[in-house]
C-alpha cells in the first residue's frame, strides 16, 4: 500500500517562481532570492543536473547546490523545489550534461547520487522532482514510459530514505499531454506512469501555458489520470505563464515549418543530445531551425501580429499589447489554478538564463523568452518587467488566504468570478473579469455588474495596479468588468 496520502499536509497556498532551466550550467550561479522576494514569491523552483553534482563517478561537486542553499539561508520562509535531471556524461544511456535526461545505466550509481544530493540538502529543500515533462520524449526525456516509471521508483526510494519529510513530485505534465486528444501517445505515457508509479510520488505537477480558461480542465485531466488507477494526489503547478504561441492558431500556423525543422531530431525518434558544448556549437552554426528563424525575421512585416508580438524587437504597440495580456493572464491563470485546488504555483520564469544574452534565432527564445518577470541590470537581477508587478499584486491579493474558489454570477455566463476567503473574521476578496474568445480583443467598454458585498467599505484595483471605480450599497457592489481582472476588497491591497 502507498504511504503517500498520509504524508501530505493540508493545502497551503504558495506562490513562487522558476529560476530557469540551466542554473549554473552556462554562467556562474548568481543570487536570486532578493529578486524572487521582490515579486512576492514564497517558493523558488530550480533545476539541478546529475552532471553538475557528480561530473565523474564518485567525485561530488557541491558548488551549484551550495549556491542554492546559501540563497535559501538568506530567507528561510521561501520553500525550495528542485527538479533533478538525470543528465550525465557517464551515468546515463544518452550522454549529456544538459538535455535530454535518460535512464541510468547503473541504477545503484543513480540512487547513490540522488540520496547524496537529498542528504546534503536535508531539511532545506521541501520538494524533489524526478525530471520534467518526460512525455516530451526525445527532447526532455530520452526513454520510454516504462523506463521513466522505473527511474521514478528509484528516485522516490532514495529521496524518502534520505529525507522522510520531503515531497516527491512527478515529472511535470506539460502542454504536449494536456493539449493532446484522448488516446494520444502523451496521454498513454502518463497513464502508464500513473499506474506503475502510484506509490512513488506525493504531488502531481502540471505546466500551464495555453488559454488560462482551460486551467480547470487541465487540472481535472491530471486528477482523472490518477483516478483511473484508483487514487488521487494533490496537484501542483510547476510552471505557468503566458501569453504563448500555443494560444494563437495564426501564430503557430505561420511558425509550423520552423518548428518542424527545429524538432526534426525528436520527430525521428532518435534522441539528440543537447549538451552545453553541442549547444555552443549550434549557436555558431546555421542549423535548420536557425535558418528558418533568420528567414522569418527577414520577412517579419508579413507575419501575423499574433506571432510578431513574440519576436525580438517587436514594434512598441505590439509589445505593449503582449505585456498587457501577460499581466491579466497571470492573474487569471493563477487564480483559476488556486480555485481548482492547486496549492503551490511556480511562475515561469524569474529572469533570463544568462545576463545580457539575446539570440533572436533561437526557437525556444521565440516561444518563451518574453515570459521572464525581471531583467538584469549591472550584473544582477533587479529590473522588473510589467508582469513582475502583476505577480507582486497577485501575491498581495492571496496573502493569508485559506481558500480560493470560483462562484457563478447570475445571468452572466461569460463573467468569471473568484472568491478569495481570508479566514474567520476577515472579509473575503473577489476577482472578476470578462471572458473573451479573442484574448487580444480590447475593444469593448466595461460591462456593469453587481455582486454581493456585505462589507462596510469596498476598494478595487485591476491587474495593471490601477484603481477602479466601484460603488456599494445595500449589501451589493457595482463594478464594470472587462477582460482585465479586477480585485474587490474591504481594505486596499497591492
């Protein structure tokens, strides 16, 4: 029988950020805790690679891990969630120090590495994750579902032996699975892992990048995968943010040939190593994906605005539209995840991977480069982007909350409303917005609605941090709703 359910504490809301995928791989590990706290994070998720900790069999290098722990010591109130990637030049079937992780060729060596890592961090790291998005085979896992489930079993046993108080997190379930139809290979992957690995994880992680209003559906998909095997674990969100190309059919269609070139190696079924050395060589070479992106930039005047807003050097009007959309979707996605029962959320991502580095011909930068909350200045993460202020507002809105849930607004099916319960004796808060089929449509004016409001005062602020006109009388509050979330509270927030 699984002991996992008894190990889970009652839900505690924890908002956090991801500190990139390559901490300490391409640059010296740098401080991140002050920046994380500045956006209201109470959780930081980071990646650690087997190649970083044990570059040679039996020789441990703790420099990157100790840099992480030093940051943790700077703020004991921030939880750490570490994703451990089984990437090794000597210990895995696909030799690499970066991506993709693959099955260990020596199971005892892998278990010893995991145990040593967890012991080194015992009591200071709350959650340990076994790789990330393993159903994205060839890119983020060079193996089968059966092999991942077996490695998860080894991982869980090592973590629990080294730190019985830590949580084991299933490798994140990403858009490749959540956005795929029933019967897809990606769904079959997680179905097999959920069955074979039911005793080997405490938390089921999902990564949320498409339409924020699909968030409840995606979290329910994760629960359904577990229920099909007769159990259920808490769901957490390992990554979320937007907007992304996944939300815009016109953008993805325009980019389709570029993506096919970029991911040709994965589509062939042959795992392609993305070691740090190979990536450096590719950056200087005209690979198919880089040639495609160079061509895309050469004809950028022809691309649809849904794609153009993600490109480097986008016109100011497009960049500002994207930033406005990012700020409102950050609140939408996070509040709907919390209302769907997720307790911990990590926003992708805190800052660029490497200071002052840009590469417009890198397809991953095109897809995700606009999502960083902060930028470097004078060698440190210190400059907030507009979305950072939205995250800080979100953290203030849910600080101290004991429950979050959606509520229906009578006769307004396209109005989304989320109630934030602040506990006994405290006035609840409400977030409301208007759902639109086109997320870029900002044309319509506010729609007046009324909500129950049994409090003496009412204050309102929108996702941009701007005050909103609101009136209350006779136990009701009246406010104009648009696609921009508005938060109502009895005392000012943000």
